[in-house]
C-alpha cells in the first residue's frame, strides 16, 4: 500500500524502498517463486522504468514473468500481461 502511494506521488525512490521491504518480509516465509511475489517484482520494475533505469526494470519484470510462467497455467491474464509489460 505504501509503495503504491509513493509511486502514484512520483516518489520513486521511496516506492522502491517500500516494495523492497515487502519482498524482504515475504521472502522470509515464502518460496522464491511464490505467486504472491510477482506483483511486487512487477511494481519495482515499473518504478525503475519510470526512473529511466531500464536494465533494472527489465531485471524485475523478468523475475515477475518467471514466477508467472512457473505458477500459472499458460493462458491466464497475468501471464499475458507479463509479456506485454
């Protein structure tokens, strides 16, 4: 929630901090490929994209995409979206 708010206010560095904190907490109890992590990876990718840091954005988009590929059937909207972003 805080990451989304900072992102919408164009406070990108703060948004990344909140998203990274969320990942840190969730990774303590979830496997690396847990489907619930994918949206956060995608959000971090979006922040870096808007900051013009395209290689970092791609890194996080690819992490989200990999999770979607592993955890979802081949035709759900989330998987299609990960190809589009």
